[in-house]
């Protein structure tokens, strides 16, 4: 690693869990950030600042006023110009770290493009806000053997879980169905606090770093749930049921193959 990079990442290289070798692995790694809202901006910032070599960011939306309290890469000018989030994030991040190849994609992540979006990717980080897309990501990751980190946040609480195909239970193993609309709280109905977003995304990003470095032994292996307002912190074991999982056991990919 050249001197510039050694200087830039010196405080990370000092962490024994990362070290010079881990930092070099990050520089060769490629990550897909699925969604660039509250979680996605923190995820993208974390990946680019820590020195991941290639970061692809997909989001279809443009910056709006009510994004600014928590979506850390955007400002009022982005909102006035109605900048696409993926492009605005890529622009900000490119002046933070010109060494990272940042690839913005202004599109919805869907069954038609997800496998292409995952081409060459070592990890997918969940910055989405809906169960349909998470089920789709889960199926694509199981099919292609790519690890992914789930993250969800509403109001003052959040959760995260890391899925390693072939090693851990998958998303479908613990969430059987997409909840009926209106049955679970969302950011639009229950609100969301930026600090809860930051913690959720930071847990996801740290899990992601462990995957990219190859430190699988240090993964949390449990669903982390916390409430930043009430100081609650729980680690919940996820176990597979006796019934085979349609996705990770039987390779039935309902969302990937679903016809509109
Ligand atoms: Zn499963």
C-alpha cells in the first residue's frame, strides 16, 4: 500500500481486527448499497470513507425536504435541484474519497435488474425501506451466494441481521411473508429519528466490513434490536425451523421470478 493510503487509513490499520491486510482487502472489495435514503447514505459514507474499492449505489428517488434531518449526504441545494439521491450521494462521496470507484445508478432495484446490479459484488447492504425489496435481495443473494446485511429502522428503534448464504438462516427463515400494508409501522406512519438510523446503518456497515475482510468468526450471528430512546439492546437468536425454507433450502425464488 502506498504512503498516501497508509496515512489516510492509519487509524483503521492500527485496529488489530483490520490491520494492513484487512485494509488492503477493503480496497479490493465491491459493495452494492441498495437504497440511498437514511440508512443508505450512512452505509455509502461508511463504505467510501473506510476505503472500500468499489461502491455501487442504487436508488430511484430524488432529494426532498423531509429527507434532510437524517440523510447525511444531502443538503438544501440538492433538494432545490431535486437531485437524484444516487447521483447526489456519489458526487459528495467522490470529493471525500477520490480513491473509491463510486457508481451511482438512478433506478428502482427490481427483479429485472438485481442480478446485473450484483455483478462482481462481494456484499449487499440493505438501505431499503420495504419488505418486498428485502425479499428480492434475499433471493438474489442466496441464488448468487453473496452475503447481505439486513437493516430496518422505524421511529426510535432499529434492527440488523447478517445473512451468509449456506451458513446462516436467511431472511425468509425468520420473516415468512411480506406483512400486509398497514399492519406494521413505517417511517411514513410512525416517523424516524436520525440517530436510530445512524446506529442501525453503523451496525450494518461494521458487519459488512467483517464480511469483506473475511473475519466471519466475529459476525454477530444474532439479530440485534435496539431502541435508542429507551436504551434497550437485545440480541435475538435466529434458528431455522424444522420445515425446509423455500428460499435457502429449496431455491424457490418467488420474488425473482414473479411475473408482473
Ligand atoms: Zn431460509
